[in-house]
C-alpha cells in the first residue's frame, strides 16, 4: 500500500477522537464523522491552465453505524464521494489495516477484532491519485456469557421525543431512528419495542412504529405519554390518537399494540398543580392518594369506552405496582390483552418491594389468565444507583458516573423475571441523552454501556 502522507493519516489520540470513535486529520485538526462532519481530502485540486489533467480527490463518509460504535462482526458501511474535476472515470482501492480489501466504489466490511483499525481509500484517474484515511474504534460483540430469559418478548422503550419537559431524551432524526431500531433488533436481541414519547410526538410515534414493524419486530407497542395533562385532557388526546394507531394496526396486523398510558397516578395531573417530577419526588406523600383512587376507576372506564369506539382492538396499560396491588386497573375487562406492571426491585425506607413482594404480586396477577408484561424496568449509571432501585433518578445529579450498578441491577431483575416466567420485559429507556441515565449507550462517547452487554447476554428461551 502506498504510504499515506502523515498530514492526512495520523493517529487520532484520546479525547474527542476516542469519543467519536472515528477521526481523521485535515489542516492540522481532525473531524469526527459521528458529529456529522463529512471529511474532505487534504488536497482539493483546482484546475490549472498549465495542466492537461487535474488530479482526483478522495472523499469518504461513514454511512452506518453513525450513532453507536461498530462492534465485532457488525456490518460497517462507508460511502465514497470522491470525484474528479475533469470528470474522468476513477478506480478505487480500499485498505483496511493496510491490507487491500476492495476495489468497489463503496466499502461494506466487518471487523473480526475489537480495538482501533485504519481505513484508507486511494482513488485514481489512471494518471494521478489522491488518498484519505482515518481510524475507527470497534467494540467487542459481547463481554458476558449467555444466560436464559424465559419470556416471549424481550424489548425496550424507544423515545421519539421527551415525554415531558423534565425528561432528558433528545429528538432522534429519521436516520437515527432507523439505525437505533436496527441496533435494538439485531445487536441487543430485542424482538419487541415500545415506541413512546410526549404528546407533541404522536406522528413521530406512528412513523417510528411503522419503521419498527418493517424491521421485523414481533411486537410493536405505541405508547403516548401525556405527562402533566389533566384527566379530561388525557382522555381527549387518547380519543384523537387512537384512530391513528388503529390505521397502523389495520395496515400491519396484530404485531401492532396500543399501550394507551403509563403510570397515571404520577404522570396525569389528577390533582391540579405541581409537576410530574414534583409528584414523583415526594412519592405517595406528594399525591392525594384518596383522590387518585376515587378518580382512576372512572378514568379507565372512559378510556375503555373510547378505545372500543375509536380503536376497536385490545389495549394495554403500564401500571405502577400500587395500581395493581390496590386493584385499580380493570384487568378483567376483555379489552385488556395483558396485565402490564412497571417492575422495580426496591428495598429502602420509603419502599419495600423486594423480590418476595414481586413474586407474590405476580402470583396474584395470574388470576386474570392473561400475559403479564414488565413494561418498565432498568437502572441508571452512577455510583450506588442500584441501592435506590426505582427511586434512583432522585439521586443521580451528584454521584460520579459508574456502569456497574446498571449491570448488577440488570442481572438481579432478569434473574427474578426469568424465574417468574412472565411473558415479556421492556427496558425502561434505550436512548437517554444523560450519560448517568437509564440509556444503554453513553451519549457522549457512543459506546455501549456494560448494561447493554448484560441485557444482551440474556437470550429468550420462552415461547
């Protein structure tokens, strides 16, 4: 392989280059592709009146994956945008780790080993050449041994936008949704997904849901989150949104499900005033529970009537444990396809929902003879987070970043869910824009968290 100019092909050191996973040097600085910068050749030729032939220029873009670092065995796509001022026909030579890999225009390749790899392209018009190169970091395919998970559906919640003003999610582009759904399905091993977001993102939920169906997920739930809306406002929004979900259902069949809500006692402004975070921070002491218990039954009846009229298929709901424990959700109604409960093992002074408590609850929920889903579970990524269980978001601003609590809590929860033989489990939030949050990849470095690998290691054995 011709030796590349040191100006053009330089080791991308720690810091920003490492964070992006791919970097290359041009005019004494490198540009990370994962931040949206498209590299250009260090030498862009211009026409010269003294030359009969002008040299071509080499130009490469990382096409996929762009939002997470590639792992061993994953297909990596590079797009060739090279050109020639004279519009001469060009030939191409792609080198991977200084070995000739391809002479096609674009490069599709895989890496057999983790670590840093070099990519370079040489273009020629038959007389003159140009080249460009960069490094790319490749992650391991797995770091934990495989373990069984007895569920029919293994999934995660994917946010197309924040559920409310206090959420840390960003709004993914269509390209980002496309790639991240592939990551969930092909890499993480999920065969189900909950497409969710706030009331401003209803059309995006439908768009993402359709994309997920086409990618081959066995189950795609559409779950709107009308955070801080009143009871009447929530019911009105569900009434208007249900026909859009119905259209998706009628187009793709029962792979599509409608999960019309999530934790109404906290998310719905049943008692006017305050915010979700305020209600949640103070727990049951911050909620007029007597008011909640008097309102929820009529709220569910109204929603059931609306869904029968405007949706026409079975529905689901993601309940808080206390909603199930207090029998506030009419699970026995035939319109409910399943029993859904958000599952957090929490043993603190405030809450005592240990594994025995959960086993007891699951046993009581089996009386409905319907599938039981853990629609929401997971852990954050900071020192000591797993000690707080479901209360972990209350303490996440000060402690330092640490991925081990997410790993430990994932193992603990999935061991319990496997033992309980429920029908499905869904990680709380795949794409969190807060590095110490619930997300399964670090949004700053684009690396898979250890929790990603732990969840991936649990492979479905249920039917």
